[in-house]
């Protein structure tokens, strides 16, 4: 029971991370020591699993896919997604600088704690770190697509977002922003439980998780240090996305008018970053929020270490 409760709260942390653009649930899984077990469990969903299920061997299925791990973790993710969607919607609207500052501190500290898992630093790990950073930076400057609620596109969003959600350093929510469906899926549909939107996304997510887990498991076992280094670079590069002081750049039409979504909101094309007034009260509070974010990751890492002993 104690272990299930710990796994539930680790899932809660993963779910919270997955709601936040720029923060990866995979990073939280890696920090809390459940990343490899989750990947291995999902990887075991195969034809043998389905044969056991249809034969009524439910105990065998539970052992095959490690349901003792997956159920509390994914239940925690689900509870977290549902409960935090409305809260983040309010915080992003009311206190955007402070909430982004907190997330910035979270990810800044994550770079160190993920990178320290590299067993041997050499030329290959340095190169992959630089490549990971460059990829994340290039993604942050991509122009988001327009919102699309077609079933096939929502399934594609589920596939891509699920793969990125379990990949440390690559934010599933930010990928949804690039695909144009972050607000539709993670804010409006999750907070209102609109299953006409969530169902095709969930189907795509399951397909993506099962397919991607095999590749990710193999890569981690074959090239552990290089993979961790690449992911550390992803995390470092994502700091650009999370920089608190940025202005939205809106997409313009042929005549220079700002394009409007069906929901009535302006279409965001990108962001313009700027330096804050370092003597302002806002900057002081934002810095404190960053420190709280850093301390949160340090505490999470210590908690993960003690729970894994």
C-alpha cells in the first residue's frame, strides 16, 4: 500500500508536468526513478498479452505489464490532469510571469539532476548534449499550427504528444502548442471532460506509447549515457520556451488583420523575449518563484532517492 501511494504521487507529479508547456512528464519520471520501469511495462503490451487476456488469464496480464506499477502511476496522472487544468488556466491568466518563473526554476534544476545520471562523460556525450540543446531551441522558434478538431488530426496529436510526454526533456504540452491544439485538448476539453475531443486523443496516445516504448527501451539500454546527455540538452534548450518575460506575437492575415480562432481568441504565431526590470517588485517575486521551483526539484530528487532505497 505504501509503495502504491508513492507511485500515485509520482504520477500526480508527472500529470502536473504534462499540463505545463515546456515541462516534461518524462523528466519527472526520470527524476523519481520510475522511467525505465514504465517503459519496460508498456513495452510488454504485445500479442502474448492479448492472448492471455482473451483466455481469461488476468493475473498473467497484470504480471506481464506490471499493473501494480502502471495503475497507481497513471491514475495519479489522470487525477492531476483533471484537477490542475482549471487551476493552471487561472494562473496563466492572472499571474503569467510568476507561474512561468516557477516552471523555469523547475527545469533549470532538472538539467543538473538528469545530467548527473551520465556514468561517463566523453566526446560522444558532449556532442549529443549540444545536439539536444540545439534541437530544443529550434523547436521553440517553430510557428504553431492552427487549431484542428478533426478525428484523425486529434489521433495524430495523441500519438505525437504521448511520445513526447514520456520522453524526458520534450514537453507533450508544448508539442500540442506547435500542433495548434494545446488549448483545445489540455485546457478546454480536459477541464470540461469533453470526450468527443479526448477519446481520439487517448486512442492515439495509447498507440504512440506502445509503439514508442520499444524503441526508447532499446536506445536506453544500448546507449544509456548518450541518451541521457541528449535528453539533458533537450531540457536545457526548453528553458527558452519557459522564459517568463515574453510577448505574444499574433498571426496576421493578408490585409494585416490579426487572425481569430473559432473560440474568439487571437492566433499566436510566436513569442518575443525581453529582459525584465531587475529593480522591480515583479522581478523580485519572480526570482523567488524560480528559487521555489529549484527547491521543489531538489526535494523531489531527495524524495525519489529515499523511496527507491
